[in-house]
């Protein structure tokens, strides 16, 4: 998938001056929250600022909050639609980026999702325990930045393993959001 089609480029343009965490991790947090909560209305954008301030992040510019609110609405629509939910994709760089960069983004997204879900104060359903344990293992991957096999795109075995991890990771929010009673972001214990 192309960086423009995936939204990667849009996120980079909108958050160019915000460096607290990676964009994949930010998207993971957003996804973790929205797998349980409804997106706030456009008039409630300050709820996003409150949430991210509680996580000790730098304040967002108004344009960043607006972008985040729009993305949140789209994300909830995707995750809660039985037909569209299987099209969900974490925010990751495209295949033109080195395998190392994509693996790090996937690792960061997994950690962000766990954080986002955690702030919702929601319990895990029995079938989710294994999923979250495996996701935590992905978030804890040790990836050697000096491993030359990860520096380019010429590692067919690594590419297959990456795609398998990606497929597993992308289905977790779909599974978590399905059949769950939705919460209001305003009622989270922040």
C-alpha cells in the first residue's frame, strides 16, 4: 500500500511538529481507545486533548485536534461496521520503507494499542487474554537496527513473517470492538 493511500503521509503532514511518540504509536493509542469508546463529537475535540494530556503528551495544535477528531470518526465507523471492519489497517509505513522501519512501526502501534485500551478501564473478555498477551509480545520485540537483512526490502522470509504479524495485529481491534458495549470518552476515569 502507498503512503498516500494508507494515510501515512497525511499523518506526517499534520503532526510534523509533534514529536512525543511515533505516529504509529499515536494511531495505536487512538485505535485502542476507539475499539471501546465512541468518537467524541466535533464540538468535543477538547476530550482528545484531555486524554493525551493525561498521558503527559505535548498539547496538540487546533489543526492537529481537528485531524485527530476526523480520523477518530472514520476509525469508529470502520471498527463498528460488520462489513468494513475487516478493512481496518494500523497506521504503518508502506512496503517502500525498510523492513526495520515497518517492524518498529508495528511494534510501536502494538504498544500504543495496549496503552489506549488500558486507559478505557475496560476488562478483557476471556477470548481476548491470549490476543493481548501475544500483542504484548509483539510490543516487546527486540529488533536489531544493525541487522542488514532488515535494512532494505530484499528479505523474502522477513517480509512473509512481517505480513503474518501485521495480519494478526490488524485483526485485534476488529475482534475487540465487535460485540462490545461502547463507552463515552467523556466518562473515562481520567
